[in-house]
C-alpha cells in the first residue's frame, strides 16, 4: 500500500537539551511522527558513535577524552563469541539500548505510554558512518577490518530491530532511520568502498527494520551520490533540502523507480542552526514547492514523468539535520518552524 504523508513532520535525532522528559513532551505535541531525542550534551555515551556500541567486541571508551575506539591488539575471540551468540540465537533483546546510553529513548517511551497516536520514529547510526569514523588503536577505520566490519553491520541491524519492537508496542506505525552522514564522502578518496559493498551493508539494516514491520529510512545531511541510496531497499530518503535539494534533481530516473516501489522523500527544509531566525514558514514552504517544481522540470527534460504534485503527496518534512550542536533556543525555534511549515504546505 502506498503511503501519502503529504508534508507530515518528523525530525532527526540529536538535540542540545539535557532533560529528555520535557523535550519528549514537546516532540509528541508538535510533530506528526515524534522521534526519540539523542542527548549528547547530557553524556558523551549519548553521542551517535558511542550510543550503539555497548555490545560491540573490542570497543574501548575513553571517558576523560570522550572518545571511542576499537582495541585489536589482543585476542578478540571471546568478545566475538559474546557478540555472535545472541545474534545467532536471534536474541533481539540482547541488543537493547542501555538506559545510560539513551535516556532520551526511555523518556519518549514514557510519554508515548500516556499519549494516544499512530506513529513514532527511532534512529540508529549507519554502519558506514560508524565504521569509517570509529578507528582502531592505529587510527585505521574499523570498517576496513574484516573482523569488525560484520559485527558493526549486524549490531546496527539488531539494535534497529529492538527499537522497532519497543516503539511498535506503543505506536503501531514505526519508522527507523539509519543516519549516514559519512555518505557525503562517498566516491571520494576518503572512502575505499565499492558501491555494491555500501548497498549490501545498508540493505542488511534496512531489511532488518522491515522484518519487524517498520519502515526503514536513511538520512544524509549533505550532498552525496543519491543513486546509491535510492538503489537500496530503503523506504524513506531524508536529505538536507534547505541546502541540497537541487542535487536530487540530477537523479530523476532513480527517483521515479524509488517512488514506483512506494518510496517517500523526507525533505529537510528547516535549517538546524541560527538561520531559523532569518526564515519564515511561508518562505520555506515556497522554497520547497519551487524545488519540487524544479525536479519535475528536470525530469521532463530527461523524458521522465515525475510530477511535483505526486512528490508532494509522498513527502515528509524534517529539520535539515540533527541539532545536538546548536542551542536549545535554536532547536525549539526549529521545531515550531517545522510545524508551521507543514501547515503552510498542507494549506497549499
């Protein structure tokens, strides 16, 4: 069944707040699809590269310097056995987010229990971004270590399944985003991965989410080769439409195929920084409408039938990226602006 959200709202995970309870109340009241908040300023364990690492073999947390790395100098066989035993027995609960790593997740669950609604969103750091950002003791990216690459992918897939189960117990319609900021460097000298490797790794996480009856999304907060992400099994593509919408217009055939199989685009049209004070909901709505018209025109020039009105029906809107590095005032303004922009777009 095709889903036509028509500019409903959700958001990317990170926030500058430290109180997950009050923030979760706000997210549930303002957003059509509330997402649990990642709170990196509350504790470094809630940063996107530490938050999902509790079960991964060989990880070392340096709390003093707020860093995470893999130590591969010793024998990892016991740690690998501890990881693969629950994986092979399909023990999804073993991959739960510890409360000390994700206070925002549990805060949102409490609010959802007391609030009726259909939708909720979770998120997990993508295996590409995690594996290329977190290194071993010699500063080699973990994803290039064959012993570590497979656990990284499977850990994210299993945690995504666990999140989907927790959220679906409270909200029947659930989305899990895979956050892949590092995909902005795909195709450059900074990533020594083939296209097929990237698609295979991502699809393992996406299909795990879908196995739990949830929708799988992917977020990239800068420009990338969108044909790679569009060729995966993902259900929702989330991009920074405030800064990079026109780049998606370069891929009309791939976008057409994505829509034909039921895909939805989540347009990150609301800025995630101080620019929120320089824009209006009406202006952002106009900017997005103009972008959809541009995509239609570019598609027509290439012989691809892709209407702006169809795109509008198959659209969510979000902030352009997470807001963990900004101020609470900016984040609060962005949330209000997001809701107002949705209303402006839906009024036409």
